[in-house]
C-alpha cells in the first residue's frame, strides 16, 4: 500500500476506546483554547471580512458561525469563518516542532462537520486526536526544509481537517487516502506573507477549504494520485526533500497531541513565550527597578540575532518580536494576555528595556532540552547577573497541561465575544464532559 493508504487505514480505523486518556483530554483542551482565541479574534478586520464573505455567499444552513445569533452556513463556510476568528487572534496552539497552528482549522472543521451530521462528543474528540496526528506526521515529513524554502505551516495543518472530517463523514480508508492526496496537491502558503501580514490567518481558511473540499470530493468518488507522498517530485520530496517514510514510523507508539502540542497561555508567537517567561523569572529574582538593569541577554539553540520588529507598533509586530517578549517579561515581572494590548505595546518603559536586549552565545549544555525554550540573563548596573532557563513554554503537552490554565485562558478571552462568566463556565463544563455529549449542537448552541 502507499503511504496515504496505510496512514488512512490507521487513522480511520482507530477507535475512541483505543486512544490514550491524555490524548482525548488534550483534544478537549484544544476545543476550549480555540474557542477562546476565536472570541478574541472575531472583531479583527481579517476575520470580519471572511465572515462577511461567507455569510453573503450563504448556502445550506448546516452549522453555526460562533458567537453569531441565527447564522448557519454550509460546513465549509462555517468552518472557514470560525477558523479565521481564532487564527486572527493568534492565541490558539502550536506544534512545538514547527509552530504550526494545527488546532484551529482542526477544531473549526470538526465542530462544523459534527454539528451538521449530529455526531457525539466522543466522535469529535477522536476526530481531533487523529486529525492532529495527520497534521503532525505529514508536517514532520517536510521539516525543516519546507520552512527554509519559504512555505508556511499550513502545508501540514491542512491534513488535520482532512482526516477529522473524513472520519466524521464516514469515509472508508481508501476514500480518506484520496482526500489526503487531494489536499496534498491543493494546499499552499508562503511564510514571508504570513510573518508580516494578515495573510497568516488567510492560510488557516485555506487549510479548511482544501481539507473539507477534498473530503467532499473523495466521498463522491473523486480520486487522486495515492503515491503523492512518496513519489519523485511528490509532496514530501518537493517541499521537504524527504521520501515521506517518517509518516508511518511507529504508528500508535505515541500521539502528537500529547508529545508535540502546546496551548498558548499567553499571546503572540509561540517561539517567544519562553523568552517572556524566563525574563519574568529572572526579573523577579533580581528584584531591581528597570533603571538598574544594564543589559538583558537571550540565549537559545539556533538563535544568533534578533529577528522580527525590534520595537513593535501593533499586534502583528508584537507577535513576532522576541525583543518585546523579553523586555515586557522583565519590565512587568510577568507576561500575560494584557501584553497584547496597545497600551503595553506602546509602553515607554518596555521600549527602554528593548534597547538593552541582545543575543548571546547559543547554549552548549543540555541543548536538546530546549523545545522552543530560552535562557534570559539580566545584568544589573552594579554588576550582578541573574539567569533563568525555560526549556518548554507553559502549556506544552509534554510537560502536562492543567485544566485550571485552560479555564483561566477562557475566562480572560471569551468575554470579548461577548460572553458572560456564567455562559463561559457552561461552555467549559460541556467541553470537559465532551465524552458524554450526545450531539455537537449541545455545545455549539451555547456559543451565542
């Protein structure tokens, strides 16, 4: 069998009861995290534009647009609009290997499809777990060259909604394999566009459209080249220079949603979360005024210079500024959701510290332990040095995720939907009890 066929057989035939409890729990957490990010992003212009397009396009009312009363659209339009909300806020989740926001298109597609066909909470959770596995393993097969060559992470993320919706729609393994192949020949996106513009969240919508369209075609008999992942000039060779065999290695030995997924518990780009965290830790230990700080030094594997905007002016700049994350963490001795506000982005005290941030030598000890981690050293004007290392950011599945952190995130972001605390707690209760949910609409009906 081809890679697509073998992979689809594993993913489609996997049952809920065979999945590890932690993997299922993380799937529920991804739902909560994505909804929180969407609540925060629904007012962002890029999200509003795409929602308006899909509402005007209309069609069969199959699934609910989140946080909108009586707005139901076809599955693909609903999922695209909802994914844009979450990705626009960039407060969702990341795969720590490649910083792909896999959870947003996966959750948006799974909830829309599940609502349309009236499936259960267990089916949704299983679809998200195996969808994350599809996105993660195919994404890993093209790492790191896809990024070096300028391709965006949506190249892997698109396979999440493909497999999740294929399962929910009841495709057999052969049909699902054709859906994977169709997605492989469809998806595209450029990192340079995503790093500096709202094209980034547009890519999330493209991942939705590619994945769901492929499923809808394959379930009607549309076919594609099933050896697309391993053939010469196929998906894996073209984008990653590999033969794709890593996709099938040790299937079921562990699950990417446990080992590689990380929820965002603070805003902005996931590669910089550890900088804010380590900076805050070092600043609390130093316990000196900002004026008494002479220099701030960043150290992490592979980092030789500061990237992104040094002095951010808006949310897009802030999300890609390691200097801002570090300086803000040091200045406030914490880094949280408030640091995405314009007040903090413009704060003169933070900008004064940004000018003191430099990049030091890469760490030589325990370098493999850094999974988007970082070390920050603060030198005071009297010559003392305070250093802190964070090897994985808070919210990383490999380090364990607490539901209390997920709930705190929802209570911080969901009021912008707007939703009151009573409704937010009801939503969280339903998500935590997803295995007992009879119908997806029991959850989606609460999102207004």
